[in-house]
């Protein structure tokens, strides 16, 4: 996605402890999004939540056994995101996946730090 306009917001709901083998599911999804050359990904950590299993995910005293809810957000063109979701079929611990039409008003504009390539 290069310019402002209509796009789609993809949200993938999971939890911090979800794994694919010995790798964090969050890391796997974000790396795959990067490899698919999607516009970007943001991982949001929730304070509390539950899903289909109705198991409450929340912070516990002293942080023991925390397993907080996580939302991975990606914004790009509809076709690119649908291809991306189709490529995630091998991931079992993904919870809810949603698409929402959004209007992008601004894209980019961050200053690149030392060592970062500009595109």
C-alpha cells in the first residue's frame, strides 16, 4: 500500500502464550506479514479478555502464568490481506480473524533512523 485511500484493517486475535512448535505465534505472524511485504503490523497487548473457550486471560499477581490477550493489526489492500490470511491455514491457535474497511488518511511520514533504508 503506497498511498492514502480505501484499505482493509485485518485483526487477528490470539494470546501471548500461543505457539507454533517452539516459536511464538505472534512472531510467526508478524514475520510472515513482513515476508509478504504487507504495509506493516502492530501487536496490541490487552489487559483482559476471553474467546470461544471462555477461558479468562488476565494479569495475575506477580505476573505468574500471565497469558494476556493479543491483537495483531495489519492495514493493506483487501486482496493482499486475503492472500495473507489464506497462507495462515497451518496456524491452529489463531482465534478470531476480522476484516474492516478503513479509509487511510495518511501513510508514512515517519523519519527513518540511522541505518534504516527509505522506500
